[in-house]
C-alpha cells in the first residue's frame, strides 16, 4: 500500500471570511495535493504564527485591517524571511500584484478569477519555484566558496570555474574556458594514474585523491581533488565537476612530522629508528637478490673528555660539524645516522667488505686531518662488518660494535673489521 502524503501547510492571511471560505472550498475541490489551512485575518497574528510553525506556502491579502498595499508584503518579508508568498488581489489591483512580484513574491491571484485548478497550480508553482531558488542560492554560495570548482562538459572542455580556482591556479576564467584541465598538468603523474582516475569515473561516477598540478606561473603544487560525473535524465554523462583545495601546508606539516620522527634533532641526520628501517630494507634485498651491504659503526674518541674540557655546547657543535664532514664524502647510495650519543652508523648499500673498509678510511681522514673549530683535533674509531648469508641484523650489529672496540684497543683513530 502506498504511503499517504502529508498535507501541505498553507498560511492564509485574509480578513474577508467569504474569500477565506472560497479558498478553502477551491482547494478541497482541486485534484492536487491536500492542504491544511491556517487562517488569520490580521497581519500581526499571521506573523506570530509564521514564526512559530513551518509553512509550505502563504496566501496573502494586501488589504488587511492592520496593513495595506505593498507595505503588507514588505512587513511580511521582514517578519518571516524566506517563504513562498502568493498575493491575493482584487480584480482592479493587477498592477499592485505585478509590483508585489518585483518585491520578491512568487505570484499573484486576482480574487475574481479563482478556480480550483488555477489556485492549486499557482500554489504548486510557487512552492517549487521557491525551493528551486533556494537551492540555486545554496549552489551559488557553494560555487563561490573557498574550494576551487571546475566544471567541464562530457568531453572534458572547461565551461566554468569559480574565483577560488583563479586564486589557487592563477588562471582567470577566460584563460581556461574552452580548454581542458590538461592546462594544469604538472607532468608529475604517469599514464597509469590518469587511467585509474578515468576508470573510477566510468565505473563509480566519482574519483577522489591527491594530485599535483601546475599554476600559471609554473609552480607545481599539491591539491586534494574530488571529481564527480553528473548525468542527465537519460543517464548519460553531461558534465564533470571537480572540487579541489591546495594542500601545500598540509604536505609541509606531514614532511616536518616525518622528519621529526626519523631524524636526530641535534644533527639533522637519520635517527636510530630510521636506521633500523633502512637496515631491514637492505637485509630484505640481500635475501631476495643477494645484494651485498655493509655497516660502518664509529664513535668519537675520548668524547667525554672533550665535553668535560670545553662544555656540552662545544660538544654539540663538534657532533654537528662531524656530521657535515661525513655527509660531504658519502655516496648517494649510502645512509648515515646517529646510533646514540657520540656513536654513528653508516649503511653502505651494494657494498662489500672491501668497499666498506675504503669508506671507513675516508671517514677517519675527514675527521682527523682537519682540526675542529672550537676543539682542535678530534678522531674517531670505526668498526666494519659485511652482512653474511642468512645473518640476522642483531649479529651484524654485534660484529660491527666488536670491531669498533677492537679499533679502540689497538690505539684509536683507526678502523677494524668484524
């Protein structure tokens, strides 16, 4: 059984009882939706009721005991805000009805021409037109929001953009309308990216994700974009609507959080947690492909004495300067991090023991051969170990650490192999 539709709520403001009864009779006779009529003879009581309850439409007479003419329309609009209003006028007041429409009402009805179908049709039109106007205002407000909006036809030709689009991309509307969104392409994404995007639009009607585009001035920037396929009444794609906002600051913050989580705050190099991650990756590649790698573990000789003699501020400066020297001699494939305190670790990827020994010697010389600004000569001792077949990382670390202490026992400022 079909669910019965609730009656529409009609506010009738009419001081003539006969006219009010006529409206009620006509709506009863009409074949349209039912109406519950709330009748008031004065504007004052009608306004009070309108602010207490929700109404679908208003029938408003302009000749009331407490208000006359167009001032009735103005007073009603001031008192209730947006409601679909139809004015009732005398047969001789058609011009007054036209003036009322110019003030924002939906329509007017001459009292002398009332008929069931006409009354029902005008009320229905007023309600639907008012709803459409409200939706258009909402859409217009959304279109001019802080989100960039781009609308294309089914072929991807840009038809309209909003002000936020211009603010973000630098392109005015007349510079992109008639073109395709490829005008924003950064070259950052390959064909597979766009194939997946269009697959989602074709199968799901929507795609959302991060994309890198290019501004008019050539700057590449990240954005979060949602694209929706809009279909016509036959189900065929008529438009695509893309809504996006720039996420440069978000990406910067994400990068900063990532850096804080993976880098030592004093020296700026990798921290121990990140080194473990890199070691695990190198070990996985070694197990799968047989790719060799080695580690060089080193620390500063007599660093406690340096701190005691010059203070911790100088000690921190030495750590930073040492890291700068080491980073200057590393290869692109090498990773470098602070293992803890004054102890450091080098991950030499795609490198065997002999190559790691050469790297260790370069590090030793870079530290020992040039005095440090505030503390003079500083030296390091180093331990070298290459990963063995099926060896656990813990074993590799232990061998490198044992080699480091062997170098210290043999006189420091040297490396040993574990």
